């Protein structure tokens, strides 16, 4: 550069030219900005004068005065063009305005009658939410000490546990407006509509917050907002339904397991992946929501934002908006992590299944609304036999019981009505079909083996009911329930679950001369899944190491990491499969021995099922122990002479099975 090679030139530049820069920098930033804009404006005027001078062949200054006349002459054309542009813009604005209006409902304080007293069985969550409301109504109690009011709450848990009702009760307790955001509110075919909806929603929330001193907004099914991850389409995240029985229908294999054990089948079938992004309305929707939840607070009003700036005055700071954001979801893993950070969602509460005390309170609440004959003991028993009932399912069960009572020309609910309603809701209505005699006996033997095994080896569960009435996807079933709320599970309990599942295969082979039906398919799937977790994950098998870790780190690979991985994986699977098969074979032999020792009990329960079709847990116990049950008298099954009749009928049914015809004797009546 010249200034680097010639010292006089550098000194002259610094003396004369940099003097202007030093002079300009003595002016404040604001005045320097305004001076810069004035100079740019004058330069544009000068450029316009030169251009007009060239067009009109006049001096530049004089040519400026021709501009208004030329503009006026072109006004008709300009007006037509302006009208066309405005008309097109109005069409787009009207369309976008119309599309951005749906999916958001506002309820004012007088519209909401729900209170915390209407929410039953979730007291531990309500107590924490009351804390949030205290700060919403009296924010100075925390702000005076340097804190801030928590502005976001996430309620997550299984469907029907009362998340929406809880959010509605929050608005009812505070006396603030309640804004409900529909799950599909941000789903649109045009890109950008979701962003407009988010901005319009929070504009409304700010107005309501200023007018009423606060507002509650509820996003139902918040997982529909998605996250910014990519969908692993067709990968592990893709859900698939369990395969049906290959050769005909099976019994309801999953129902013999405890709820925790049965959940393994779901975990084995589904692997949750990352959710889609942007609520199906474009990536901008989620970003707009994140910005509104914790973005910069802009000054309000045209006069405050524009006029005050034009007059050189600083805009007034925006007010503190009291907005409580409540979100509900049963898929928290699908939410974007940025949405859950403190400052946006400050508190996360799990709204799980109610405890037994919560279920009792919920049943009492809904039964108080109808006429019934249930005692406190009945309600306590009902809460015990419905361990994973939610508020929604309890309400539906009581309503179904009322329908059954009305159908029977009664205006009050009885205990049998509730039991029947529970069966209908859990199993669905039975199909109106009749088994042929030999098939009826085979299904009864199958279910009796499950029932007797469950009664014999399972202490952590009790039988709820046994039935051979055909359902939509099963031939019969034995349902069990936990007598208490349980949170830890042991090897002995899982082995008992596997024994109950394998009882059908062991029993059919024992009673039908080594033959068995395809109805055991669901039972074998359940038993294999549980045994796989026991052997490979929980330290309940013959080895201590975790199969998941061995597979992840390729333990045993001959060449180390990355070499021979495929052979090592096959070896691991083969070794694990052998251990699972050994465990299942051992438990199958144990199941055969137990059923052989309780052969008469199996025939007795099978006879009761063929006679009554459906038995309660009390009646199953009565038949096995030879006592009086709730409906069935089990004492005849304890008489030795009746044992001979049961064996005789089974032999006739077995011969009919082998010959594919009817048994030569009828089902005996025991006295």
C-alpha cells in the first residue's frame, strides 16, 4: 500500500482525512446515525435530480419541479396497478386470516365451573399445582426475593388420568380466562399458517393477561408439536402390531401375565423413535412457539413503539404478562428438548394411575351421582380388582353399569352390574357363538390349566375371572389382578408368570395324549418374551452379564471391535437362545408335574367353565378348594364319586376329539 511505502503520504492522510473521522466520532451514536440517514437522503435527491434532468433536458434543480406533474399524469395507471396489488393482497390476507383462526377456544371465568374438588385420585399433583397458582395470583411473594414466577407446567402420563380436567380446574380455581389449544390447531396445508397461529395466540394471551390479571393456556396432546429431530421412518421407531396366530385364533395369552410383565410384550414390539418436527405445519411453528415462550419482550402499542421513537423518546418497557402455560401429553419423549428447558416449561409432573385410595375416592365420587346399593366394602373391593383404572375408565365403567341396570328395568346399580360392566369394558362383548362339545371341552381344559396353575404358584396376583365365552380375538381367558399396588418384581414372580403361560401347552399335552392346539401361540409368545428378559437383562438366568451390553460392545468378537461383528452377534444370539430354551424346558417340565398333581382340580374347573361359561375369581377358588363361592357351589367338586364322573366325561370328550364326533355322554350334573 502507498501509505506503507511513503511516509509523507501517510502523514498527510492522517492529518487531513482522518480528521473528519475523528470529528464524526465525537458525535453520539444516535446523532451520528440520524446524520448518516440525512446525508443518504440528500444523495438520493441529488441522484433523482440528475436523472430527471437527463430525461427532460433541463438543469437538475429545475427538473425536480417537473416530477409532481409527471406523477399526477401517471396517477390513473398507478391507481389501477395499486388496486390490483391491494386486491391480491387482501385475498391472501383473508385466506391466511381464515386459516389461522381455528383450533383455539377461549373460556372466560364465568364459563368454567370445574374446581380442584372435581379432580379425584391425583392429590399429590394438585398440591404442586396449587403452588404454581399461588405465585400466579401473588407473584410479589417470589419476585420480591429475586425469583421469578414459574410460567410453564407439563402434565404427562397415561391417557384418561385427568390431565385435561386438571388444567381446566386450574383455570376455574384462579378465576382467569382459559384458552384451549386443539392438538391439530397448528396442522395446515400452507407453510407459515402455524407461525401466524402461534403469534396470534400469544397476542390474544397478552391482551387477556392484561385485562384479567392473568390467563391459563392449555396445549392438549402437546406431542403433536413434535420436535426438530428427523423421523426414522421404517426404522426402530416404526410401530408394528403383534402377529396374529398363524393357524387360527389363540387364547388371550397376555391376560395371564401381570400388567408389568405384559408391558414387556409391548416394549418388545415397539421401540419409540424420535417424533416428527414442527407439528406437521412446518419447522417454523415450533420455533415460533419457543420464541414466544421465552423470547424478547417487545414494547406494546403503535404510539409506544413508533411515535415515541420518531419523537426521539425511549419506548416504555412492556408489562409483565401473567401467562400460565399448561401442556399435557402421554408421549413426553416426543417433545423437543428445547421446549422442556427451564424458563419455558419450569415444572414437569407425572399424572399416573391413581393409587388404591385414589381409585376408592374416584369410585365414590361417580357413584354419588347415581343410585346404587354398593357398600363401602364393595367399593374397596372394586378399587382392588381394577388396579390400573383411570378417572376416565372409572367414569365409563359406572356409566356402563347404569346402562345395564336400566336395561334390567332398575334405577339403581348393584354389584353384579358393576362386575358385568367391568368385563364388558376390559374384554368387550362376547360373540354369540356356541362351541361344539369336544371343542368346548378342549377350550375349558386349556383355561382350567391356566386357572389352576395361577391359583397354585402365583402369590403376587389373584384370579379376577375365567371364561370360555369367545371374544373378538380370543377363545377364552383367565384374567388376574394384583391385590396391592406393587412397584418391585422378583424372579420368583416372573417364573410364576411363565409357569402360568406354559400351563396351557403342558395341560393340553397331558390331557390329550401329547397333542396340542394352535391356541397356545399367544402363551408361548408371552413366556418366551419374559424368559428372554430374565435371561438376557435382569440377571435372573444362568449367567450374570447383560445381553444388551454384550451386543453393544461386541464382547467375544475374535478380532476386537469392528472385526467379526456379524459372527459374534450370531454367536451371542445362539447362546442366548439356547439358555432361554433350557429355562423354558425346565419350567415346562415343572408345569407338567404341578398339573399332574392337580389333575382333578383342572377337570373340576373345566366342568364349571362348561357349565357356567364365566367364573369369578372367588368361584374359581371355591371350585378348586371345594367350598361355597359367590355364585358357584364348589362343594360337589370335593366328592370322590364326582371325580369319577369328571374323568369319565373327559375320556368321552377325548375319544370324540380323536374321532372328530360328539362325546357319547352328556356333560354330567354334579350333586
